[in-house]
């Protein structure tokens, strides 16, 4: 096997384990709050604080970790994040108050960066003609972990209790980190480039370089909009599914099944969209994915049966799966190698800001107009983003074809 493929698949298992350890513990934090003495009347407030605290800190810290990855090496940042996350997950098992849990979650956001640093390594070692496919494979690894995590976490919590499941999550991310320590190497070329980057960049210029790069800024704004639109539905999804099936009993299980369908669609489609991007053009595939995802999710306005809702969500997942990998590929193509770690740090910030704002906006809209109109609003945002990308690309190509005088 070629060395870059070996590195990619080792990191694929790494992001799968990282995503699994996250999703096997974090979704159960609201239930864990009951064990910490939080009354049912304020559980939603505390759950929101616990979740958003990590997103907020993580969004602020991601560019800094990206800068350090460019300066000292991406592999070191993967190892730093993995070891730190193992300690954080273990600490969750020992907290005694809600505020202690918030503090640990803020540390969680502070030390993150395993997945973007892994993506950055793969983007650096993969041949240019395989870039879309390799990042699609990595995206599929993240989605696979996202599906397996809640399943294993639920089984472990049922068998051993929530606190011990957090310890298991710590062990899983530790195993992934040890695999990176033993088998992953950036190579002499990467190391020398990082050394050059460290010399050239005497001061942290992440934001200044980003604001000058219009292509990068466009992709970051697109990621914020994409994550915001996708996450707008999340606060109301379980209640909507309960309404479709005629009662609250079993709604959590049904919601988990629907979410897993989206993840399965992502696993199947992400590498395919990456290959199509390599052959047909990344911008063309990005526009197709945004337009089709927008149209499909808007169709939920008319859906009144749970089985049809699940099918539409699966189809939505097929198109949604192409957006993340292609945006990451375009970010890589529009940035210098010396800026690679910082660019992935900024994409992480964009994703986390969108994921933080989406549930808040969705919850407020849910009070005003109801979830059926939120599906329409989400679809319109995605379709508008697709049209915007198409018009911008046409304008750029038109300018490139104008002969100079």
C-alpha cells in the first residue's frame, strides 16, 4: 500500500474513534445532569449551557491550534488533542456539580483539534488528483463514528452506568492517539515545510491572511451557513417525530434511527461526491449538492408520515454528504501549504459557530412559525447558497476569459 494511503487509513480510524468517543458520551450529558442534581424544570437550560460552552471555546481556539500545527507540525497537534481529550473524558466521570461539568466541557472545547489536524495531514500527503476522494473518505470516517458512538454509548450506559461510559470514551480516544504516535509520520518534506513556515511566520497572522483570501472567506461563510441551516432543525426534531408517530413513547429511539439514516447516507455518498468533484469539477458538484439538498429538505413541509419522513431525510443525507468534503478540498486548493493547519482551524471555527447558532435560531423560529416552515427556510438557505456559488463561479470564469489589453 502506498505510504499516503496507509497514513490516511490510520487517521481514518483515528477520526472514527474520536467521533465515536464524542458521540458516545456528549449526547447523554443531559441525562447525566439529573445525576448531578439538576431539577427537571431547568434541565433544558443547563443542557444548552453545557453544550454551547464547548462549541464557543472550541470556535475561538481552533485557529490558534491551526497556527501551532503549521509552526510545530500537524502530527504533534493530533497527539496533543488526543491525549488531552482522553484526560477530559475521564474527568467527566468524576464531576459532582453542574458547574464542574460546564468547566470540563469548556476544557473540552479548549483542547480540541484532533479531527481538523488529521484532515490537514491527509490533505498534505494525498496526491492532488486524489484530494477530493481522500477527504471524502475522512468525512465518512467521522460520520461512521457519529453513528456507532450513540449505539455503543447507550449500551455501555445501560450496562455500567453513565460515569463508566465516559471512562470508556477516554480509553477509545487514547487508543486512537497511540496509533497515531506509532504509525503516522508527516515525512521529511512536511517537517521542513513546517520549519520554513515557523521561520516565515514570526507573528500570528491567521486572521490577516484569511481576510485577504476571498476564496477561503467564501468557503468559511458557506460552512457557517450550511451548519446553521442543518442545525436549525435539531432542537425540534424529536418532538416533530413524536408528532408524526402519534406520541412521545419511543420518540428518542425513532429520532436516533432517523439520524442514523442521515449518517449512513453520508458514509455511502461522501467518497462518491469526492471522486465526482475530481472528474467533473468541485464547484459544479458543490452547486448540485446545495441545490438538491435544499429542494429535498423543503419537501418535508408536505410530509405527514414517519416512514416518508425517514426516506426524505436519507435522500437529504446523500446530497448533504458532498458539501463538507468538497468545501474542505476547495479550502486546501485556495490556501498555501504553509497555511494548511490554520485553514482547517478556521473551517472548524466556522462549523462550530454554525452549529452553535443553528439550534438557537431554530428554537426561536419554532416558537414563531412551527417546524414545517423551518424545513422550508432551511431549504431556501441551502438553495440560495448554491445559486450564490454558481453565480460567483461564473463571474470568476468570465473575468478569467477576458483578454488583457
